[in-house]
C-alpha cells in the first residue's frame, strides 16, 4: 500500500528512536488495533529490510498509547513473559502513534499454551508490595482508575466493580441491573472470608485475542491493562471468552494451585469485564451482566 502522511511521520519517529535511517517502503493494514488503526510498516535500514507494528489514532488518544507502553515495559521488566518491544510512541498534535517490534505470531498450540500457563504463574509468583498501579490506564476503550492500596478487596470493589456500575448508570443501562450490582458490591466480602491474596503483577486484559506464539513456540502477550492485584483475576479472564488451550490451565495450576473458592471469585472478577463490554457495546452483554449478578447474589444467600 502506498504511504500516507501519517506513515511517513511515524517512519521519521522510528529513525529518531532507533538512531538509524529508516526508509519506509509500504504500509499494510493488519488486525490487532481494536479502536485504533493498525499497520505493518515496512522499510529499509543500513542493516536490511525490516518491519514494525504501528498503532495510530487521533492525538487525543495519546494517553492510551502511553499507558500501553507503560504496561508492556512493566511486563518486560518482570522477565517472566515475552512481550513486544516498544520502539517509540508520540504525537504531532494531529495524530498519535505507538510503534512496536514486528513479531510473526500464530495461534497458541497445546504446547505453547502450556508454556504460557507456566510463564503466567512465574509472573504471578514475583512478590509485590501493594495493590494497584502508579498511573491510571485503560481497559479496552474505558478508563481504568488505579492508585495504590494496602488492601485488595476495597481496591477491586471500588475501582473496578463500583466504577463500572457508575459508568452503567451514566450510560443509562437498566436500573435493576445497577441496583442489584450495587447490592453485590456491598456484600461481596463474603467471597473473601478465607481468601487473602498476595499482590501479583497482572496483565489485566488477558483474553485469547491478547496472546499468541512465535514460530519456536514462545508465548507472547500484548495489549495489557496492567496493575497489581489478585492473580485469580488474571486467570479468570482467560476463561471468559475462551481461546486458551486446556494445557494452559493445567500448567498454571500445576505451578500455582487454586483453592475451592476460585470458581465463584472467577465469576465475580469476570463481571468487571462483562460490565465493561455492556457499557461499551450494550446488546447481549447487558443480559450477560444481569445474569452474572443474579448468580453471584444467589451464592450469598
């Protein structure tokens, strides 16, 4: 595809960041951008032909790219999971961009899924001091408020569940769903009577579309919404929309077993993501959130 002005601007940013002249030759649309435009930007340097993965959007979305780069850096620093390397990000007042290394990815196989399960367990086993994150970020297109907390349940209840219920009220979603959700938030401590999670760094948005594998079977994760929380919240989302081989769960549980209360907490943690989808897309997600709230309230009675 011929190069537009945005691709040429990004190419200059790559040259500056890499401290090598990058001459773009083509940009091709690819999947993986979600609300952003995603491109494979091809070109040449003195070392040969190369490609980059580029996300672009209007300059008003620059904060989303900054948060994503921060999350990728945190996961890379932990050293347990392979993530795409951040090349550069920026904006020119008109458009914003995030440039990552180009990786040739394939769907998870049973073997690479098992490697991902073990790697995620290794990430979760790294000790952290407290819950939350130093900056706010995003869950999909929605703002995700963080900050730090010494206690898990108040953090998750107020900055995850209650935050989405308030957003639902702002979006004028069904009041019955919101009222019952607020009752659940008030009473959800019952699910944590025998559960005192240690703080773990979480990917935060680990559904099947945000994980893949390199040709040698190395698992790769991307598009994070990181924060420090209960490791069960990460594992729960891997079961929400599918896409992970059974070997993934088996390998994770072999490294870090789960207790019997996980099944109910899984549904509670996933309610956050279902409510977020209801707020963003409405449709069947509203019914799914309503049903989930009903099931969780039934567990309390």
